[in-house]
C-alpha cells in the first residue's frame, strides 16, 4: 500500500486542499528510529515492535501551523535554506592533514522543539551549574578549600594544561570568572535531559545559533508565530549589559570581540556576532596594553577598550605570561585584568572545567559550595586516575567510551574518543595497555543514546541523533539567564553520531532550537535606540590598524588583479597577431618587458619577439599558478584573503563577488588547460574577459556600495597607488620603445590605459601625440589619466590623515602633479627622437607612489614613527 508521501507528485491538487491533514502526512513520512533512543518527533522511546505513528503534540502544532501546502513545500524550503547559507557566506573551517577547507555551514530544515513545560526545568538546572562552575573557579584560584578538602583531586586539576598558575589570586571585576557558559545536553531513553559536556573557556555557537534563527524563522513564520516561540534579542542584549555592568566605565564602555583571525575554524560566527552586537571585531595585533589599560590601535591613535569578549584560547592570550610564541594574544593582558582595568569574558583559566574526568566530583562540590543537589543529571564518567575506579571498571571496558582527560599539551596527551565495543581485539588490547601506562590521561564515559530529531532527507523524515547546546549568560549582578534556544547538533547519518564526540568538526549538521513560552513573546530588538543630533556630532566608525592595512591591500590587490588581467589579455592578443604577422616588434618588446616586470612570465622564458608561441604557452600556464606571487591567480587569491579578514566590513554581495572571481577563474582556466596540451587562445581570452567583468563589478561595489569613511579612503588610496605605478611604468616603457610612432603601438598605449573608446569618441581616428598625452596624462575627467589618479590619491590621503596635518603635508609635498607638466614640453621630441623629460616624470611618478605606500605603512599600520597618540574614551 503506497503512502501519501509516495503519491506527492500526483497529489499536488490534493495537498492544496485544506482538508488534507499535514500531520497525517508527516506521520506517514516518518522513518523508524533506532531502538533504545527517544523519538523527538513522536515523544516516546523507540521500542522493538512498536507500531504507533502518532506525533508528539509539539510536532503536531508545527505541521498544522504550516498546513498541507507547507508540507508540500518542504524540499523547496530546504533548498532556500541552503542557498541563503551560501549567500551569507556562512562557513565552518575544517582542518585536516595540515590543510584547511571551508565547509558551508550545514543547517537542517526542521528545528529542535522544546516545550514550555520542560524548558523551566532545563533553565533552573543550567543556571545552577553555571553558578557552581563560577564558584569553583573562585575557590580554586583563591582559598582552595575544594582541593584541601579532597572534593576535587589536586592531581586532576593541577595536571590539566588549562589550569593557569598566573591566575591564582586574580579576582576578576565583580568576582565573575565566567560570563558565557555552554552546556551540551542530550535527552536520553528516560525522556530527561542529561548533561554530557560543558564549555567554559571560550564557548562557540552563539553566532551560528543566531544565523540559524534568522534563516529558519523566515521559512516557517506561521509555526514560529502560532507556537509562541521565544525570541533571542533580549538575551543578547542582556549579555552586553552584563558585561558593561562589570566594566569600569559602565554603559560608556567599549566592547570588542577578540578573534584569532580568519584562519579560526569558527571565524564566520565571530564576524557575524560582532556585527549583530554592534561591537568591534579585533585581533591580538589590534590591541596594546599601556599603563595596565587596554587600547585599540586605530588609524587616528589609541582608543580605550574596557571589555573583551574573547574567542582566543587561554594559552595564546598573553605571550608575556602564557605561551611566549603566541601572535594571537595581547602582551600584558593578564596584568590589566589584575589591575581591574578590563573585563575579559571568559576570564582565562577556566578550560580545565571542561575535563570529563571531573564529572563524578560535581555532586559533592555542589553540596559544599551551594548546599544543593544537582538538578540536571550527568552521564556517568569514571576518571582512571583514581585507582579504585579503574580497578573496578577495567573489566567492563566494552561498556564505555574512552575519552581524553586533558587537552593536548607538552605534558599531556589527547586523542579522539574511542567506542571500545567497536574496536578490534588488537586495538582493544592496545588501548588497554595505553590506559595502564597512563591511567590519569583517560576517562571512561557511559555510552550515550541521545534522542533522535527528524531530518528532512529524500522526501522522508529521517531520525538522527541530536545533542543540544544551551548557553547561560551572566547578568553582571550575580545572577544568570539562559538563552531561550540553543545550537542543536545533528548526526550526519541515520545510524551514527550517538557518541559524545558528535560535533561540527566531525561532520555533524546543525538545527535551530525553538523554545515555546506560555507567557508573552519578548519583542526586544538589538536595533540601536534613536540617536539625537548631539549623538551624531563627530560620530565616526572606528578603523583598526589591522582593518586599515587589509583595506589598503584590498584596494591594491583589486587594482593589481585588474591590471594583470588586462595586461595578460593584451599580451595574448598581440602574440596571436604576431604569429599571423600583424604585431610589430616594438609592441612585443613592450609587452614582454611589462609581463616580466609584473610577474606574469618567468625570467627564463625566451623573449616574445624571438619565440611568440613559447611565450604564449608559458604565459597561459603561468596565469593559474598560485605559487607565483604575482600571477593572476595569486592576486585573486590574495584579494580573497584580504576580504576574509574584513568579513565584518564588507557587504555579503561584495564578499561573494571577491570569492567568486577567484574560484571561477581557477575552475574555468583549469578546464581549458585540461582539455588539451595546447589551450585554445579564444577560450583563454574568454576566461580573462569574464574575470575582467567580475573585477569591474568588484570595483563598482567598492566605489558605489561602501561608506566613505577613513577605511574606504585608505582602500581608494591603495588603488590609486597601484594604478599610478602601473600606468606610469607602462607609459614610460611605451615611449622608451617608441610605441606612439606605430599604429598598433598607439592602440596598445590606449589599451593599457583602458581608454580606447574615450579617445575615439573625442579624437576619432587621429593618431597624434598631443591628444594622446592630453587624454592619458592631463585629462582630469578621465579616471585613467595620470593627473586624475595623482590628484585623487593626493586629496584622499590628506583627508585620511587630517588628524596629523603636519606629517601629511610633509608626505604629500613631493607627490607628483602631472597636470603641471606642460603639454608642449612633454610632447616635444629630443634631438635623438626620444622623450626624456616625459619618461623622467613618469619614473618619478612611480617612485613617489611607492614612497607614499611605505610612509602609510610605517605611520598608520605599524605605528613605528610616532609616540603614542591616545584618544581617551
């Protein structure tokens, strides 16, 4: 008998009929779960032989709210979610075998649903555990009563590499060590939620959870509204308020999010969260400590930072007191904490709380510190460092998962958890020997059977194991609030993921978590309050020195890539013409020289005029060589790298364009090269043409879609420096070779300046030197003329450096002014037919442009030429 699911393509008219029951369709589409696992969809334990297909009340509400038409649209909605994730550029960086690959963030269609009756119990249990962990840190880094009383084994605490001795005696502002704590929960066979892990160092997931909610809430608006799903805005607002309450400056505090940078596996969420919260995204190199205070290095000096929401691991936070080789942290940060001048969330030294070996000790610690029994149960764990525990359970090893007690370090070992029952006899014996050699490094954990969440897969509701991460946030007044939602992680296959390493790193997917409320849905928004005219006076967007440098190079790499693409295209066209006898020797000489100067061809390749065919093939193959630091592919790759570091400043369209141009160029050119030993020239030119069009769109985004702040001015100055250098050298090379004397040489000069159409519209077919130099050197309406480029570079630099007028005037004084070169003088030939005056001016142009680049780097990026310039806030 066929089910309604199988008949969907033939029953589209029926599905539009409101009499068709979407709940019945969902029940028919539900695949059977694994025995012994709790079914979220059906609200009961899966048992052998059970035939009941009735859905749990929450899921009935969900499917009823969307109706039959919503059920029919599930596959389309899943496709829209995937497309939206790609459009947002949401990624999770995975490291494997020393390499890195960016995975598109895997978001499932259906949410995890938590009812209004069971959420308060989760909330109370999570708040209790957050209080317990904060109190434990205060004791262990303070009076150490737990250690002295044997409630926590000293060997387990002190041996952990994330126990930080420099933090002993340090009392963070307000006595709050933990500001954000994450607990991993699983609903087990009894239908109750159990704690299976906790994250206390720098918990990840808040940004991804927010991305999930913003996407999924739009796909099921009826269900979201009718089921009274609680919103998240108030909790994120509470996080910021809690941090600022603890700060020395209160509500006037500057809050920054400290990230390891674009190579972090969760960098997307760092940028996304910083943008949503309206705080500055910074890296360690953006900050400096002076007089025990933390400052942000900006284009216009040092600005005070009062709160750091950090995503950098403990060891790397302060190279003065922790890892000396760290380039991710801030020297002196721990001392600034001790002095009470900065809030660091979370305070360093909390990572050891994540050890599974501590699990069995928490009930006694809770009774000691809180006088309470733990509300949320935890999965059974046994630390093998306790002789009695190891002797008792080693015979039952097959019943457990063996997990590492400590994080990896120079003195401790870490490894992937092992399901002992799934190992071969040989591997099991080796594991047993390893545990006996170092028992303290191993912890036995009871195997999980987490509940199964329905996943829409192949037109069916497929049950997969799921673990829920819930976040507790400190309010800065001694209390906590639990964010009404969470990040649910879902196994990537139907029969897998039931063990405690269910994680995004190992291929799991994610799902939004909807928490139902009985009361009013909180409508709090993080949209800023209305600003008054006084608020807006002197308002500016802070540009950190790191962002400034990346914006500068974003402009340079954009222009450099555009110039390289144009030069490569003109060179290949000329080489093709030479093989037909149509290109002059002078044209080939100039293009050969420019191609070598700009790194498009190797030094050992024969000259173009001697062997056009060999030069052409070498040039084509060099275009895609990402190892060559001046190839087209390398420039496009460098452009993408800059954009990745500026994720929080670029629009999603701009960011997507930059990444697409490099990916498309590599794919299309490689396809052409793979098609045969000799790449068809028209196909290669087509690839270059598409890249040129893509780069023009990127230029448009930079010109027309970015706010004209100091960051944009720096980007523009970078572009003009690169353009002035390229055009000056191209024109100088052309006149040294006498290109203006031949028809194809004259055309090449216009092509290099991308001014062919402009010249023809103004001067028709006249091939004369004065109009050529007027257009390429003097014309202030031509954005490719040297005068326009130099003037734009000069003016934007002065506005950028307006806060240091004396230094700016000194740097700007020698900058070239091509409009002051008399046209009659630079057009006149020397006695030997050359144009030494013009060529001299052109070489000076190039040198001054590069000198400006060096001055900007030294003054604005590395701050090596000035004493501290502080803007107190």
